[in-house]
């Protein structure tokens, strides 16, 4: 169901088609079938409404969120997208945004926390197709800084890092890694789990050595 923040059901066929395609493709990506209690999409009509939702003044680049829920996505509505954010609207970008946020709900089925942030955002960027809208990366140097903290910079490298992991080791390994993170306590423990699953220490050098091969 697609609804605006005022709980008025929408009959936007374009957004509905974006939604249906996202569910189909993310079912394939995550190798599961989401049949019951499917994601609900809420269309936000203003920046003020977004601020009310968050409980504080949001940055103009913020256009979508799940608020940590299991089946709800909140998106700035297409008709106010450019007026209420610093983004240019295109169907392609909006479809990828919707898919990005729904992807967070899928990954939450495997692993409920939101850290490391670079990994969860990276998976959402990669699975949503947003890398097709980004410039190819030249060098990795910052994504590992986004473990507990967020910010616009998290979106620059993390999707490419996940792409490399997925291409080098396969989807099953990536999903196994997600599942294995349940209950980890701190960054040190996360690094141990990463080493156990992937067989190497998490460092920029490993990713930089594979940019030419995969990107």
C-alpha cells in the first residue's frame, strides 16, 4: 500500500510499478520471498513533515528513511521532491531511492541493527541500482570511517565496496556475513567476524587492488 503522511491512500500507478519491480528484484537479490506484511510506502509532502517525523531539522539531502521499522518506508513525495530537497527529480533516481529504502527492510530480516553503517548503506546502494547513477570510484579512503556515524559522505564509497565483496565472493557469502553479525558487540568483534567469513583483514588496500577488476 502507498499512502501519504496524512494517511490518504494513493493511486499513483507509476510509484506502484516502481514498488512492484523493487519487491521482485529484491526478492532475487536477498534470495527470499516476501509474501506477508509487505512494506508500506508513506509519501511525505513537505520538509516540515520530514522534520516532524525525525524529531529534528533534517538536511536537504534527506529524502527517504525507514526510521528503523520492519515494514515502513517514508519518501519525500515526487511532486515536492525538487522544492523540498536539493535533489533533481527523475523517475530513474526516484525508483532507485524507493528500492534503496525497501532494501533496508530486507537486510533487516537478516540483521536488525544499523551498524556498521557503511555496510548497510552499501548493500542498499548496490541492491537498488544507485551505483549506475554515481561516478565510478578511483580510490577507497573513507567508507570505513562510517561505522557508528552517518552523513552524506557514507554514500560515496560504500556501495562500490559491497559490489567488490559480492563480485569476489558471491551473494551467498554476503548474506552469510549479514546473518553472522547478529549480536556482535563492538567494532573489534565486527572485524573478527569479517575476517572469519572473508578470510582477510578489512583494509582499504584490499579494495583498492580490485577497483580495476570490478569497477
